[in-house]
């Protein structure tokens, strides 16, 4: 079994990416289970956003939804870590981190959706465009401090899905030898391969998830 978490601030394309990845992986013959975001269901059922004391139950429900699967590839459209971060951001309550980070250790790969998509309103679940950068920063800090490895996924449409598949292929070895060779060629032709430190970075145009993470790590450690 392989567990993959899709993390990110609001309106960064997590749900669309999960659905597209599931289709792509199933087309390759993989057994894929998608775990949807429970918060969305909760808000629809209660016609409001949750209060501070309701956050833990939502986080626990999200975790249990992942743990019910014992085989195949599990794609989690967010995890309790996002509940913990939003609880911290909105209610200044950091008590969920211990449970959320313990659960996050169960994932084989963590994909973080970048902020390169436009913010779009989505009913009760959206806190506004001003929240995205703050939540993105808090998420990166939590992953860095845990520490938990992750790859940041940028791109529009099919490019975003392609970049996510490349990130998963590097980490898991799912690719055949021919596909792996193709992945290497793509990476060598990417901004990472062309630059190698020789020219200035243009990070907003970079689709290499691994080198974005390395760049961010250096900035944090410095």
C-alpha cells in the first residue's frame, strides 16, 4: 500500500489534482482509493464552518477515512495536518498538531500544491485570498520542523498533473525502465537541468518540485 497526501492552502487545486491523479494512475492499471476532504461534507451538512471545539473530531474523521484502506494507492485530499493549521490560524489553537503530525508520518509521499492558481470563492470553506500565503507558510514550517519530506507541485491544467506524476515517479519507482528514462530526460530539460546554479532562478516558472523544495529548505535554514 502507498499513501499519498495532497496538502495546500485553500483554492490551490487540491481536489482537482487528486481526481486527475486518480484517473491517470488507474489508466496505468493501478488500484487507487480517493479519500475526499471531510470538512467539505461537514460544512454542507451543518450549513456553517466548524467552531474551535469541533476541529478535533473533523481531524479524527479525516484520519479514519484514510486508515480504512489496506491496499492499493490511497490519495488523501488533505489530512488532519490541514485541520490543525487552520485551527491554529483561525482560533490560535495549536493543540491539534501532535495528533496531526503523528498521523502524517503514515504517508509515503506528501505533495504540496503551489500558490500559482488564481483564488476562487467556494462557499463556506474559503477564508479569502489573504489567508492563502499565511496558511502556505504555516504548512511549510510544520513540514520542515517535523521534519516531513514533501514536493511542491506547480503548473496549469495537465502540466500540474504531469508534474505531480513525475514527483511520484521519482519517489516510488512505479515507472518502468523506459518511463524512468523519459522522466530523467524531462528533468534534464527542465529549469533545474538547464540552470544547475549557472543562471538566475525564475521560481514562479519552475515546474521541478524537488528543486523548489531544496530552494525553500535553504531559505529556511539560512
